[in-house]
């Protein structure tokens, strides 16, 4: 199992474990650290997984086994997420990142009010952001109009 975990890492991902005295004689700490590297669980990782999952496609040169391995990875990392937790993530991914960069930074920084927000909470936070921008005389950038076909 450890061989498979080590083989899954790139050289850059493996480097923190090499010649690291903190992990040298502590197999449990190394195992936990490896699992966190392979299967990260911080808020920004969950957001990235949802972003990638929402546009999931098998690459033209990607084998079915490799594609399904990626699908299993997302399933594993997102297995505990409920639809009520998923919808605010989808909203964060779809919102105007230029207008709400502060809100997204608060999410990736792990601020509980944003990370644990329901759709209603997130809407309130976005409206508060809009009010602050308006009070400071900053207009919210509007996204470009998409042509309809």
C-alpha cells in the first residue's frame, strides 16, 4: 500500500518527506502526512475538486482505467459532502471572481463563516459585500454578456 502511495506522488510532492527528521522515525506521522498529500481535505481542495468534477471529461489520450481512477478520487474526497454543502461550493465557483475575490479568499483561508455557509448564508455574505462596495463607491464589475444562439 505504501508503495502505491509513494508511486502516486510527483517528485515535488515527495520532496517534503525526504530527509525530514520530523518523519524519520514516525511511520504513523509519515502515513498521515502522505494521506493528506494524496487526499487533501482543506476547504480550497474541496472547492477545487468540485470545480474539476463539474467539468469532468475523459482526455483523448487517457485510458478508461486512468479516467475512472480520477472519478474514484473525487468520489473518495467528496464522499461525505451533502447537497446542502455542495450548493454553496457551486455558487462560489460560478460567482464573479473579480467582484467577490475577498469572499473567495475568506473561503480558501478557512474562515468558518464562509466555509460552513449555507446557500442562504452565502447569499447574505455576497449582499453584504455588495453593500460595502457600494458604500465605498466601488461598482461591482458586471460579467460580459454571453451571446445567445
